[in-house]
């Protein structure tokens, strides 16, 4: 290690130290030092896509995890942070396919095996981008155990889980609706669907009643409205509300679909809203998720539901052969245009009337609507609800133990407010579609005989044995990536085969499962977190983690969600380049308040870079005064009040930090250490001891500085490690130092004395600023009535009062007659004469003018904010700015009022 007299550089340069220290930690195995006898602490990292690069959400998520893992490592635990990447099925396949397209090539020109070999080649060359970027953030992960969801041991776990669930009746093949991407020709998960606003139409059509039936009002048709006219080619019924009197007489009757001639029964179902449109809804079970459920309630079996599209969303013949040939082969949107025209020609389109400002009426085929439309986030086309045969997990059965675990407290969700959302989703959970029509991924271990029989087994040989050696064909599909990542907490630890112990320890699985905490964005609560809970409880008979911490999103400065289309995406690597990783990390921690999103604020990141610089300069000052690292974990003996006070502040700070981190209050923890370092240590302690660095003060200052470096290390690992190395000849690096255990008590007398001095100096500086008195101006002070305690403080601290308060002593006598101001400190009211110091009349006039202006602005803004029309109709950012401006002017008015009172 570096000798204690190695001088610190004049300026703090994050870039110069970050790469050097990270390489040192990793190469020396310090991310998981050998501690076989220590209490384990385990976190698994949500595995980022192998195609990914570090985004601002990753920066938040991984910073919070690293704070906890570094904290527990400093507390002496066997802290394991499992790291790895997800094979990311569709995303990775698309990356490689785009590369082929750029060379006028395509996937289907290759065999499945050859294409997969190309994906592996891509991973070897380009798949490590995000892991390199996680290192730049300072993430202290155990890279020696880096995992990949397609590693052989992980594949073994995935196959075993599938086969076991199948044999237990918890995985099955079924015909249901899925989110289908017609461009990529695969089912996709809800997480891969993004909703966009699209300008569309609401068409109203007449569906004639069959067999001469009429309604009670004499009409011989039912009016239906739809945003998707093309799907009427697969309509199977019309639904009305059971209590809608308009249709009571025709429930159970039939209508005759004008284009297909299909007879559709009128069914009663509460899905139909009497207050919406005509109250009648056309039901297409094969192409709408709500209609699918209505169809099942109406007695239509999924196997009988009509499917009018192929995998590319082109019209095909339905099972009953009633789709007219003219529509066959049309793209779904071309079919829409043709169907609207044909319904209009048949007299079945009910036009929409639009009036202009003059009252003139025009007829339009459709009512203009802005429609929330699902798009595939990767294919970029409108998603089609499509009825296909897929593999499903019985999520309802698997969810029950997970629900019970949260209710019993075996899993604690933080913040607790997310429990209601968790229960609501889990108690209404739908079957989980786990098959994907891709080549890259874990191939489903199912084989089919020519007679349609299905054989599920871990190997083809086992399937052949089950089939009696009949010819078999393997399922072409792969598994949803969430299926494999749901096994992350235990498969990464060697399950199902416990891996050999290292350093003589027990197996990783027995030692580190269940994990201690999972930190996750709330947006994957159901896609990943809940599924880990289900699989962990089912296969390990134990929760995967004891605490689940859900954080919010990182939003743009104006509160909007970040997106490339809005141009408001913030690159965390750019922030690291500009301000250093420590500054970005501290910003993330300080802004992470439970239950709230984080608003990006680059000025605050810059401010935390300045915080690191402040600490650096304080350490340089201490070093220049002979202060080095402390060899003692326990606090050194102290006699002076200021030294006893700062030791007590360390005791209180460590206790507050421990409580905040136990409660996962990252903002409270960051603000606690920030306040201690900036205010108590840098601003007050160093100022109070400046010029009096005796042996005791050097020992105390060195010890306090060491406690700062250790407690700040989880938040700012780079600057703290650098200072640790330069301030002493250490037996070990800071990353494996010991978390403070001061073994000292707060000294109430010392605390009271120093806080009295701080109040005097701080209040006097504020008063000078308010009255326009130069900061360095020396003033006289009078304290006619002083308690014995106050007299003692003044007598013991003449140097601080002279140097920092800039007072010519404090006289225990009445102040001379004339204008004066009063400054409070503890129980003392100190009088400062102002005659000859400032022009009292001119200062009053200045303050009164400024006060009137501030009050006027505050009142104007108060009126605007009190106007509902402004608050409700103005842009949110405008309302937020008005509130901030009002608070600013109100505070200024209060300050000026106080200043005038001083002159009063």
C-alpha cells in the first residue's frame, strides 16, 4: 500500500482513479474475499440482456445493489453479488438477423444449428458491452462466477424445471389468445408490448336480425360499433348487457352477418356496457382478449373459435369456410378498407354526423378516435391477438404459495404499498404462455409422434423410450426468456447439481439460498419478481429472497418518461465521463425515495461531484497538518470539547446510517452521510480546529476521516478508496475494511458547547448577509445577562469567537444606546451595535423596497395557483415552475421581514 506521506494531488480527477481501482479490486479477488466462517449475504443482479448497454435505469438499480453489497462486505459478511446476463431470446435473434440483412442475407438461408452458431459468435464478440459498463459504474460483483442463461448448467436447470412441471400437470399445451407479432412471427410477452396513441376510427354497423325478428322498438337490426371492422369476418356472437331493456326481447335470437352470412347468437354478458355506444358489442373470440373470455362464457370452446389471420396477419379462410374469396390473402388493414366499403354498399354502415362551427352537417364513414394501440417494441408493428397452440404454465396454482409468503411476512415487499398491486395481479393471474416461435433460446423439450402424441423428457433418448421408439419430431419453439430467468436465484448457485465447495465452504446453494434481498424496478414485478417467487417456492420449498425492494423509474427533469422519440434519454456513461461514477451513484442514492420516481437533474450530479471535491480538499488540508490514517477502530481519547463533539457526531451518524440501510431508505442514508461530511466535518470541525492541530486533534481528525471514508465507501467507492490509500500505510484496502463500531458515547456537554458556537457563528453570518455587512467586518458584541454555562463556553473558546465570528470579544455588559441587532445562540441573546457600521435609514429603505417586491410577486403567483383554470389546464411543468417560484418569493419575503426586524 502507499506510504502515509504520499501527498494528495491538488485536484480530484475521477477518471484517473476509477479504472485503476476497479482493476485492482477485481484482479485481487476483493469482490468476494474468502470468508467461509462469516454470515452470508446474497443479492442476485437482475440479468441485463446480453444485447444491452447501460441505461439510466440500470444505473439506479445497480447502484442501490452495490451500496448494500459494499455495506455488508464492510460489516464482515460473506457478501456474494451474483452477476450475469440474459440470452434475451427475441432481442438477440433480431440483432443477428439485422446483421444478416445488412449483407443481403437472412436467417432462413441457414439451418437452425448454423444460425445459432452465428448467434454464439456474436455473443463472443459483442455480448460483453453491458458487463464492461457495469464495471465503470463501480459494481462490485463476483465476476468469477459470472452466469449466462444459456450456460450448460443453466440449460440443465431450465429443462428439468419444464419436465418436472409437465409431469406434475403444471405445464400443458393449449389453444389460447396470445400477443402475436406479425412481423417477427412469434408470440411475445406483455412487457414487449408498448401502447401508442394512433388516430383511427369508430365504425357503426347494422347487424340485421335473422328470421324476420324485430326488437320491441320495431327495429330489425342491432347496431354495433368497432375500431377493427376487419375482424367481423370471424365474429361468433353479439353481446348485450343482461339488464339492458332495449335488447331483452332478442337475447337468444340470431343476427345474420351481412358479409359472411354467418348466423350469430345474441348473448347476455356484463362485458357489454349499456352506456357505451349502442350497448351492443360484436364478439370475435379469436382476435380480442376480452372477446375470448366472453366467448368462453357463451359456451364457445377455444378449439371452435374462428381464426381469420395467418402468421403475417393476412386473411385466411375460417374453419367454417364462410369468408368470401375476395378477402383471402389481404393484409388486415387492406381488408379493413374493403370491408368498410362493402358494408357501406350493402346499406349496413351507419354514417357519423359531424357539425362545423356554423352548424353545417357532414357525413363520415367513421367517428374519428384516438385509439390506444398495442405495438411490438421490437417488430414495430401493431400486435394481433391471435389464437394459437402454445405451451402454458398453470400460474394460478404456482401463485398460491407466493401469495401466502407475502401475507405471512416470509417475503417483505418494500415499499409495503406495492403489496396490494401484487395481490391483485397474483389472485387474478392468467395462464402463462411460455413458448416462443424463435430459434435462439432454450428449445422446448417436447417431441411429437405422427399420431399427435406428445412426449416431454429431458433428452431425446428419454422421449424415445417413452414413445416406444416411434419416430419423433422435436418441438420447434423455444421458451420465453422470463421462464429461464425465473430460476435465477437458485440456478445461478448450482441447482440442480450443487457445485463443489470453494475455500472449504459448504455448497453455494446451501449457503446463499434464499437470497437476502432483491432490488428490482416495479415494472418487472410480475414478469420476473413474481415468477421467481413462484418457481423458488415450488422447487426449493423456500422463498427466493426475504425482502423485495421495488424502486421507481428514472424520469426526465420535467417528470416525463424518457424515450428516444422524445429525445430526453440521459446516457449514464456520459455523466460518468463528465462528473465521475461516484457523483452519479450518490445522486441515485440521494434521490431514491421509497415509492417515488427519480427525476434526472444534472446540476445535482455536478453538485455531488463538488461534494467529492470538498472531501478531497478537506483530506488534503488534514494531510498538510500531519493527519494520517488511524490505526484504531475505536475512537481515540479526547479532552477538548470540539474533539469530543465530533466523535459523538460519528457515533450518531453511524447509528443513523445503520437504521436507514436496514430500512432500505437510501435517500436518508445518503443525506445523513452528506450532512455529516459537508456540514459537521468540513464546514465546522475543520474550521474550529484550524490552527490548533495538536497530537490529540491529529489523532481524532485522522480517526474521523477514516470513519468517513468507510461509511461513504458504499456510495462513493472510488474517491474513498483513493483517499484511504494515500492517507496511511494500510494492511488492507478500504473495500474490505471494517464498518465503524466507535465504542464511544455522545458527550452532551461537548455537543451543547459546539452547537452553541455553531449557532452564534452561523446566525451572525446570516445577519451580516441580510443587512449587507461585509463578512469580514469585525463587530462588538454585548451580553448583559449570561448564564454560567454560556460564560464558560465563551471563556473556553476565545479563538473561535475571534476568528470565525469576527467579534471583538463578547462583553458581559449592557450595549451602548443606539441601533443594534440581536443574534441568538442557545439561551443567549447577543446584542451587536450597528451605529457607524451601516446607514440604518438607507438599509431600512432598501429592505422595505425589496420586501414589497417579493410580497407582490408571491401574491401574484398565489393568485395564479389559486385559479383552477390555470392548475388544471396549464402544462404540468408550468404549474410546477409557478409553485417553485412562489416558494422562492415567499421565502425571500420571510428573510427580508426578519432582516427588518433586526433593525426594528
